[in-house]
């Protein structure tokens, strides 16, 4: 169980909370026998991806969209890389490099960095009659 936050604690953390930097995570990709670095998505990017996932016509584009925008090493947006793979759409690079299951896993890790999924835990309160 955690402790309850107070106004005093939130005020004390004000500068730290205002100076937040994006968190990163290194992931090992077995099929590529190497590591990539992802960063947490912005709120706008995460919400756009969630909206895409809820739209039947765009659902399969959601995870590649997150991966394309959150993988920072190697830079999937590099024009030379996109040209070498003959990508028509920039996000095509994601499907060309990663296996389908890896795309979903990478996307999930990126969204978790932004607090979607595991960032908030429900506390159960016992009610007495």
C-alpha cells in the first residue's frame, strides 16, 4: 500500500514535475539480435494511437504508428533508411524491420512508459456494515 499525497508534497515536487524529461527504455529484439531504445510518447501521440486502435479501419496502423514515433535508436525516420527499404509511407519501415509480435510488444512498452496500463493501481477499500 502507498501513502496518501498531500498538498505540501505536491508543492514540494512542483519544480521536479515541471522539469520532466521523457523516459526511455532499451529493449532487446531477438529477431534482430540487437537492442533498440524507445521513449515515452507524448500525450497527443498516445491518444492518437488509442483512437486509431478503436477505429476498425485504422486498428492495424496503431502499433506501427507508435513504434515509428517512439523508437529513437536507431532512428526509424532517417531518410536514408526509408529510401534503402523503398518505403512508400514512412511507417512501412516498421513492418519491414520487426516481426508482427514485436511491433505490438514495442508499442505496449512505449505506452507503459507514458503511464498507460501500469501507471495507476486501484486500491481496495473495505466497507464495514
